[in-house]
């Protein structure tokens, strides 16, 4: 287990960088993960995706797929790939403080 | 070659069959590659071309004849409506796990950055034209161009 320090607070993350305790999540931590993942500064477009993912996870207990982000969240697939380049589903889930997506799509 | 720190960086996937069970694996692998940040190309050849033909892409069926894994005798699979039934059942299960129908899947992989190509030899053999294909198709290319495009990556034949 490794830790990540955000504003003097030590946060536990697993070897892939996903939060160990989902309750640790806040917007500052999300920004710190985004920086580490080369996503850069989180803008309103990113937050829209992150908020949808968190709300959807709360409601259904599953990390939403990219198709679900498109169909239910209303975010075009192209935008998801542009906002979270190089592995969007996993990166967005990590930044949103959720677990690694399990499905194949 | 295509591996850096043990990671695949690029794949070129060939889809050569036109049954539903023939096209989904390639689409899922191409989409999955993009989801992992891997560069991906799709090359459609022979009956696989139906996947990207405007007229056929929403009508692909599961093959119920000559397929031992269907666990039904081929004569049953030949009955009218069997293939349509199997297709409907598979479609319903796929929808549950968020795997889209073929036309939507083609659009999705394209939007995800997969480049789609049609095989020149098959296009000539079946007397097809660029207009027969959905707009997501980049180009009609020959096998030599395919290898150029696949350079530096892995090739997967389905």
C-alpha cells in the first residue's frame, strides 16, 4: 500500500493509484490524482463527468461504462477521450475516487 | 517493437466474418484497446465488411448452423426464425452489460479514435463502392497498405 500526500494529509492508494478508502475523496484529492495522471487542471467539463460518475455509482453501485456516460450522462464519447486522454474509463474512475472499472466495454 | 515497459502500444485488428459472433470480439477488442490508451485500427475483410456496410450493419445475425457451441443440432438451427431468435437473445444479454448494437458500436469505436478500413480485394470482388460504407470508414486499402498501417504494432486476426 502506498500513500499520497494532499495538503499535509496522507491518503492511502493502491498500487495502481486508486483510493483505498472512498470516503477520503474530495475535490482537492481529485485534482491531485488528475495531475499525477497527466490530465492537468480539472475544468467544469471534467467535473461534469466526475459528478455523473459519482452520482451514478451511488445510485447503482457500479462504475459507469463509457457508453453509459454517453447515453445516460450525455457526454459524447469524443469528449470523454479528449478530457481523459490515454485510458479514459480508468482515469476518470480514479479521479472520481471510484474503483477500477470491471467490464469489457 | 510495439512494447514499451511490457505494454502493448498499438493493435491492428482484422474482422473477417460477418456473423454477429464473428464481429463482436474484434469490436470489443478495438474498443477495449482505446479504453486502455492503446492505438487501434480495424480492418474489415470478406464477410466482415458487412459490419461497416450501411445496408447490412444493423441486420447481422448469430450463426445457428454448423456451430457446435450453440448446443443444438444443425437441423434445428436451420428452422425459420432460429437465427433471429438467437440474435435477439444475445442482443438482450449484451444490452445488459452495456455492449451496444453493431451500428452504435461502430460509431462508438470511431469516436474513441479507432480508424476503420475496408479491404480493397473484397470491395472489388463484391463490386462495392465507398458509398456502400458507413461514414466512419476512413478508406478502402489493400493488404500492403494494411501492413504499412499496422507497422510497429500487433496484428490480431478474428
